[in-house]
């Protein structure tokens, strides 16, 4: 599946279910993560919920870190595919970034996995957005490829996406009354106010 030259399957790699059983096992893992968080869920818990042995989980999904990444990436893919049509109709990079922000923040307010992580282990959610090797790394590339165009080359779009992801993570994890984003209107005002300067600055040549 390609959007503006973006091959989602290639970008997100093994996060996509390969067959019905794979998808069912990921569903079981997702349910456990929602009920208990990542840290308190074991491979044995996932196997028990799915009605299979632990060796089956290891064989089909890999170890715990592999399972977390696959579940998170599948959620990201599902969200991106569902909203890409609305985002990509916008003409300017800043408008596409703002629409992605509004829709993404709205999803974070209601997504059961995000709610569970906030409850059980908010530091894990923060690391997904900020660590270079975290499961959220593909979304940086997805954002960059979504906002890139003739006026914003991909290397510039990647710098902008890095800033946008970090700003978003900060506001999600440490909300502030000074810059509230708790409604679509507030999130849209924030994005339309602050994203254009970030993107414009990112379009300038970077350090050599």
C-alpha cells in the first residue's frame, strides 16, 4: 500500500500480521497489554490467553520485545491507513502536519493501549516517542514522507518530523494549561501556530 510514494508494508516491516494465526496471537498480546501493561505481561500470559504454548508464541512472534514492537506497529499502521486520506488532501506541508497532529492527539486520548500505558507505565510511552530505537521510529519516517514535497525535501522533512514527534510527546505526557491540546480546536490552534515555523526552519540547509 503506497501513499505519496510511501510503502507502508516496507516501512513498518514485520509489524504487520502475516496470516490469521499471527493476527490472532497479536490480538491476544494486545489484550494482555491493555489489561496489565507491557512490563507486567509475560510471554506465558499471552500464550495462556491465546490458548497456545509458549514455544508457539516464540516461534510465531519472537521474544517479548519483538511482540511489543509488532503490536505497537500494527496499531500505528491501522491508524495511519485510516487517516491518510484526510491528511494527504492538504496542500502545504504545515497543513498536513497539523491535520496529522489533531488526528493523532485525538486518537491518543481514546486509544485503549495508550490509556493503559499512561496508567501502568507512562515512562514506556514516553520512550516510544523519544528513543531512536523505539517502536515509534517508523512513525517519524511516515510523518516525514507525508509532509515532504517539492518545497520540503525528505531530509528536511525528517528534521521537521523529529521536532514534531518530540513536541507531541512532551505535550501528551506532561500536559500544560498554558498550551492545552485536550480538544480538537485547541490542538488545531497549537499545530497551526507552532508547526509552520518548525517546518520552515527545517527547510533550511542543515549542518554539514
